[in-house]
C-alpha cells in the first residue's frame, strides 16, 4: 500500500514548493490532500488518514500544534516552522520531525530517510504530548515570529481540548467540558462535567500555563477549576474555604464535590 501525505500551509507557493521537493526526493509518496488552514488540515487528516502530515505551525483557524493535538490516526507529523533555535531545540529533545523554512533538499532528505526507516520498522509516531505542551508555552501566540513585535492585537490562543488515552482509545475532551483538574502523583486527573474521569501525564503547572486564566483558576497546589462550573463557596467551622462545584454527572450518580482552597488563593474569592 503506497504511503500518502497531506501538506498544510496558508501560503500556496510554499505548498507547491514542498510538493515539488517531495516529488523529486520521494516520488512514490502520494500527496492526497493540501490544506490552507488548520481546520482544513484537521478535516483532511480525518478523511484521508495520511501516512505523513506536513504541518506549518503558523496557520489560521488552528495552528499546526493544535492540529497535531487533534490527530486520532497513526499519521506521522512533520512540523514546518520559521521559528528560531529555541523552538528547534524543543523539537530535537522530543525526537519530533521538523523542517525549518526555507526547506532545503538536504534537510528534507534527512527527514524522508527518518520517516522511511520508521515506517519500514513499523514504529509508531512519537508521543508528541510533552513537545506540544512545551511549544504551546514557548510560542503562546503561534501567529507571531519570535524577534518581531506582534502589534496585531490578536488574542492569545489557549488550549481548546485535552487528549487522554484509555486502553486503545484516545479521548478528545473539550476544555469547556472539564469541571476541574486534580494532581494525582505522576498524573493529572481530568474530571469532566458528565462525571467521567481521565488520566493525563501533563503536569498541572503546564496546564495552568496553557488555559485561559479568566476561566480556569488555580485554587490549590493540586487543583485547577473551571469557574463556569463553580456553584459557589463555603466556609467551615474553622473558616477554611471550599469551592462547591455544580452537579457533575447525572441521575443517582451525580455529585457536587467541594474542593479546598489553599490560603494562597483565598483572595481570589473575596468578591464572591
């Protein structure tokens, strides 16, 4: 079965350039789709399940990082980036494939060799979770190039979904459906509004840096709550403050957890 690829970049001439380079260096690779933005890339990957996706990081609709977070297939990801060395070091530490613009024949050939070797050995795509978490923090506005003033007034792009694996299924959880996050030893527990719980390896501190601080408040060293799902607060006889969540789950299994607020965060609730 031939290997296939999707190329996503909002600059058509760069898509054509990479198509031509791949045709010369990897002629048996079939380009099954191209995309002008992140949403088209997500749709194309879901529809074609390509062997490889070449994703520009800076794209409208959804960045290359966000697209990679949403991939549910075994697609290998190659990031195409104009970012400087500080980002490249992050790619290399996590053994991810990347191409630095302008893409050279030599660099593309090395990436192709790496992909061919991985595919022939049946090696699955690297776990990109740690890399994506790091790059989302380092490049919070992924629409601006480091060293250049943004000056565009663009709103910062926050994390939109969380990926959590359970068995052979990877769940895609919209952050709006998360009631709260809670640290649990080496993992973080994702408590959803429907009552489900999922474990992820992302540290709570990393999540806090990626989520909208107007919506997700840290109330304890080990707890991050979605304020849209907070019913109110309560103090006990010792004057300790607790956040009471809106009902989580439904029917007889519904619960209304109360989460302690540490002293460092009590001031956040003085107006409530």
